[in-house]
C-alpha cells in the first residue's frame, strides 16, 4: 500500500534540505497520514482508511460515497 492517501492518492514530495553553508541535500516531505474509521451509510458499517489530513477535512464537506467514487475506490472490498 505504501505511504499514500487512499482517497486523494497524495504521496511524498521530493525536496531539498539546505544547511547553513547553503549545500542542498535531497529529502522527502511525507504526507500527514492518519488511520481513520469512517461510517459508510450505504454499507451500514465502519470502513478503516488511511487518509491524509486534507482528505479528512474534505470528507466533512463531501460524502464518503462520492469521494470514493471519484478516487475509484471500492468500499465493499475494505
């Protein structure tokens, strides 16, 4: 599965870490992922997803069903 959000497909970003002498070193900026138990009304049960914090905030505006359909995720398999 890796370190990706299941709904938004966000993953790590390549970046440079710059020290005092202005040397650049490669580093990764990881996504803030959280395990979240979300109620799925159509399936009448909870679904455990690994979501980014941005996706959790978006879930409060959109329903889980429409968000999963946009992502191409089948909730019945989880």
